[in-house]
C-alpha cells in the first residue's frame, strides 16, 4: 500500500516518535509499505512520521532500487559514531520543491533493530551517512531545515505559508 506523504506543517513531523516494541507481521507489512511509498515518491529515505505514523521506523535505499542489498530497515535507530564533514544539498519528501546546503558528518555508524528485532550496526559514508542522520532526525521530530541558517529557514517557512494560502501545499 502506498501512503501519501505528510507535508511540513503537520505536527506529526515535529514530535518525537515512539519506540517500537512489537516485531510482528504488522510491522513487516508496514516496513514494506514504507519502501513502496518511498519509491513511489522518488525518495531514498523515509521515516514513519512522514506517512503519519509516529513510530521509530525508517527505511533507506540510497541506490534507489539499483541494489536490492542496499535496502536498509532502521527500527529504533541511534547514531553511535559521527566522523568528518561533508557539505551538500539536501531535500525532504515532506518539504517538496526545496533543497538546501547542509553540513553533515561524512561517516556515520547507526545502531538499530531490523524487522525481526535483531540489533545491528551499519556504517555509511557520504549519501548514506547523510540519510542515516536525516532519517534519525525525523524520529526525534527534527527536520533538515533546522540545520540551515535561521534566515534561510524563515524564508522557506514564508514561502510554504504562501503555498498553503494558495492551496498548493
Ligand atoms: Ni526527510
């Protein structure tokens, strides 16, 4: 099932998500639906709050279907190591049409559980490191625009307000 993507302005995007404690078939189905919804929206990462579900679940595939082995399910993820620095443009499916330069760590290790509840660690570089940070931020109610200057952030928010008024958001 493809879920519609929740857009900026919905409070679900700015509150911390709940820890997942039950690893059952419903969870596995939700994870599959999240991949399907992410691909349908042409994204490389999606967090559950972005489909209106306030649970600590994210899916990532920075290869966008190129490599089936690159599909990552992050349940209750925690960033345990950050190294180096990278500067690059970042966007978010919940803030469509906007992109901003964001400085992030270059290498990131995440510790998370898979769909069966099994703990694992995964280290990513560059885009994958960025995705780990972006998606785990979502699960604490933080959006990438919190990492840009207040000036730029206000400008984006003003533009979105106009789009909302025009019925285009
Ligand atoms: Ni996002």
